[in-house]
C-alpha cells in the first residue's frame, strides 16, 4: 500500500447520513490525506496566441512558443515556466485554486499544423 496519501480534490458523500450508518462492512476512514507541500510540475500547451492557463491564472508567454508543450512548476507563491528544463519566466501566483489537471488534453489530440 502507498503510505503517502495526497489530497487532490474533495468530493461530498452522495449518501445521506442515515444510509451511511447502515452500510454493511463499513469501517472508519484512515488518517486524513495531506496537501502537497512541495512544488507540483504540470504540462501545458501554449495557444496560438501565446498564452495558457494554470490554477485559474492566465499567463502570456509569447507567440514564439505557440503550440509548444511547456513544463510549469507551481508552488505556493510563484509559477515557473520551463522549456526543455530551461526557465523562461517566473510569475507571482495570484490565485489559491488547487491543481486539478497535470497534463492538458491537447497531448492526446492529433492536430494538423500547417
């Protein structure tokens, strides 16, 4: 079993309390998961206009990087954008939203470039 449990998202219980009590084989939950304290690295695809969005914050990186897949490191106070391991820009983080997507959906789409 994995000893480290990370909280990515909280979901409300779909059952009313009266039904939760009568569940067969129910057991108490383990220790609560912890939020990640270290920076999280995600991937984003830059739009044709040179921007992308991460944790609800829109970031412009420039048309030079259009359609590139960039690595973005998100910590509590800053967002760092990397291209092939080389830092391009450091932006102060202005939102408190949690990271919900690690990879953008554009990785799986086949696009025509040209």
